[in-house]
C-alpha cells in the first residue's frame, strides 16, 4: 500500500489520500444514526466528502416491516437477508470510495466480533482505515425514550400502533443483546482503532487513533450531547456602513440599528418563552457589541475574534461598485465562485468556515447560546445547522433586524424567525449586481 500523506494546502489541513470508514457499533436505539448523521454534516460542512451508508435502509428493500423474530440469529432467513443488506451497503460504499469519497460511515449495529472483522477485512483490502465508533448506554429510561421518539415513527412501523411498535422494538433489542459484544470487551480487539462513547459521553474510551482526520472526527464526537437546547442567531443592528453600502469596517450602529439593539431583549424573551438567561457571544467589532448591550445583566457575554466579519482585505470599506471599478477581475471571480474566492489580503468563505470550527465545537458542547454576528459568519453557522450546500450558502439572504432560533432535533433542526418591526436596508446582493441596496430574490 502506498504511504499516506497529510498536507496543508492553504485551505486548512487535509489528509489528501486518507480514506476512513467510520463503523458504528452498538445495540439498537443507542443513537448510532444520530451520531452518524452529525458526523456526516460536520465533515461536509468542512468540505470533506462524507456519506452515511445505513444498512437498515438496504434491509428494508427485502424486508420492509419485519417483526422482532426476524432479528433472531436462529432465524436463517432473517440472518441471510441481514447479511445481504450489509454486503450491499459495503459494496456501494466501496464503489463510492473508488469515485473519490473520503469518509464513509457504515451505520449498522456491527454488534459481533465476526461482523467487525468482516468489515475491517473488506476495508483493509481497499486501503481504507477503519474507525469503530461504539455507543454503549445502559440507561433504560433513555433507551425507551429514544424508542418512543424515533423508532415508533420509523418506516419499520408505518401504520402500526405505537405501543405495539414499542414492545416489538424492545424485543428486537433483546435479540441483539443475545449476541452483542462491546468492542474490545474481551481484550482481543485492541488492534482496532476505536472510540467508545459510554452513557452519552459521560465517559469515552479511545484507542489507537492514527491521524489528523480521525482525531478531528473523534474530538467532534466526544463533544456531542443530547440535552435539549437552542441556538439563537442575529446579525448586528443596521450600521452606518450598511446605509452606505460599504463592506467590512468597524462602524457604529445607525439610529435604526440602535432601535434594534433596544428591541433585542424583548425579541429574545419572546422566543425563549420565559426569563431563562442565555449566554451571548458577539464578535469583537463595535456593531455586534453595541447590539448586545441592552441584554439583561445575568446573560454572560463573551467576545470572539473568530466571529468577526469575513475580512475583505484591500476591499475593506468599499462599496461593491468601487470593488468592480478598481478590481474588475476580482469582482467577476468572486461571483463565479463566491465560496472559494479570497479577497486580496483577506479571506474567503472557505477560510471563514475553517476559523469557525472551534466555534462549532464549542456550540456542540454548550447549551443555550445567542450569537450576535455578521452576515457572512451567520451564513456559515446557519449552513452548518441547516445542512446548506456551500455553493449556495454565500448567496443566502439573512436579513437585518431578525432573530433566528434554531433547535436541533434527533434528525434535523427546527427553525423559527422573530422579525423586529424596525426597517433596515437590505445588504443582500445578487450575482453581478453592484446595487447599494437590493431586494433579495426568492431563491436566495
Ligand atoms: P438502530 O440500531 O435501530 O438504527 P440507533 O442506535 O441508530 O438505532 P438512533 O436512531 O440514532 O439509534 O436513535 C436516536 C436517538 O438516540 C435520539 O433520540 C438521540 O437523542 C439519542 N442519542 C443520541 N446519541 C446518543 C447516545 N450517545 N446514547 C444514547 N442515545 C443517544
Ligand atoms: O454588507 C455587510 C457585510 O457584513 C460586509 O461587511 C461583508 O463583507 C458582507 O456583508 C458579506 O456578504 P457578501 O459575502 O455577500 O459580500
């Protein structure tokens, strides 16, 4: 096998030819799909090609709604069908790696040593590193809550009575328990690379983590929690630069921006549904700090340089018309590939995503956070939560004077918007346009 290279290419550190298979391990209803999907979203946000292969989805083509005894290892037909599903998923995954995929995530129980060895051998033959990620949880109340929340509504139980579905799923878990072996529980799997998450992260065990990409994934997964919470996002109030159509800078709020700052505590209270204090993160620029200054004293406030607006370098302080006049080629290049275009002496959206990674990590660890930041930064954070494609997110319309509340759920994020009744200019700009203030088009 050719040696692997980890290189820095100016777009952050990337393992150029590393291929990793994250192999989920654990009994049903332990959050494996939840973890798999979050890992995929995080990696895709960092522009790392990642894809989940869910064996249950393959199994459903042959056995759409099986009852618990289908999962009994004594059931030959069930065993054959489940093995075929795993083979189909792995075969598709290997085809995907051959097309250039980087991190495949095999979402199945992989609960026996034999199955893990089989997956490991298949991957090793293709030069793919394997990272086993096990979720082990013995909290009966939590497992039953998981079953009620996500399993009774699964395609396996469409049209069935939820109580019967719960009972059947419980029996399914019992079938798996008969053969389940926690990874390296007997000490004979210590040659594997693995992360074991015990009781939703109250303890983690890591073994033989080999390279940068694996450690990124492991560190991210170690920070996940499932306590209910929301994240609030707001741009700063309208600034004097916004009125002039100038980008960047460190301007004061306009009179209407001031009104928004005064209104923000009420909007937040309304959206929180009570007086629960939030933690507030702003950038280090005047306009976000001024916007957050009327929030109650019991809200902890923290300023992050990483939340400062995208650095427009030599174009800082210009209007889009001035940029087009002075740097016409740059103006066109930015519109052609807005995500990757880096301002002269400044940043691209891609650069911003990389500097926001610690913010995302901290957000995953935290509970209720209100972020008061800037247009480009907010687009990147929003794209992470809402899984927006990075070719589209730099063109998104994020209006001034609007509070966005995002609430992560098991398999997605809910969004609510609270619009302050205070007019503001639009800073959205369509491709090719140099208008100072332009009405956003619907698709943006
Ligand atoms: P199955 O094997 O049936 O596919 P699964 O292990 O993939 O089950 P999920 O569908 O991911 O289970 O279960 C989602 C639920 O698990 C969510 O309610 C989520 O809050 C919860 N959850 C997420 N992480 C964990 C964890 N580490 N331990 C236990 N539960 C978790
Ligand atoms: O116009 C407000 C602003 O926050 C500028 O400071 C920043 O350069 C710009 O938005 C980012 O938006 P775009 O990437 O669409 O130019």
